């Protein structure tokens, strides 16, 4: 896919499948991607375990307790909206592009938008 925004409401892909996607992104695929939001099915009801599946084998830095990042989200023709994320993890693509991977239950987001300090 060569798009800037992807939102998938329901999928059968697993955390392991999306881990592979993240590894390809880190290697340089999907350079236009700015925002990815996915809801899926997981073999576990444990959100922390799902997050570990997503990040397995990937260098990341977990956000500190209480740390929050605010970014601007724009999906398609919708108006921009501010979204504040806490509890995610920072990853970096080989070209230095920084992103936040955030998961909650069996949803996860990859956010590459410009971050706003508030």
C-alpha cells in the first residue's frame, strides 16, 4: 500500500502479522504512511501481551509513566483532530522517522503525525 492513512475496523490479522508490517515499515516500506489504526482479533485478551506481540524483535522505547504526546490526526476528508496518547512505545524507521505504536486491548495505532508539545 502506498497511502498516507489507513483505518481498519475489523481484521483477522494477528499481532504477529502486524509485527511483520511494522518491521517492513522500519525497513522503509510505506514511506507516505502517516496514520494506521487497526482493530482486530487476538489470541489473547491480555492487552500487554498483544503489545509485546506487536513489538517482538523491534527496538523500541516505552513512554515513561505519565508521559503524553499530542498529535494531529486527519483521516481522509475529515477535519483534523488532536489526539493525546500515553502508554505507547516509540519506534524509529531506518531513515530516522519516529513513530508511536499504541495498543489498547486488541486495537493498535501507528502514529507518524507531527507531534505537538502541549
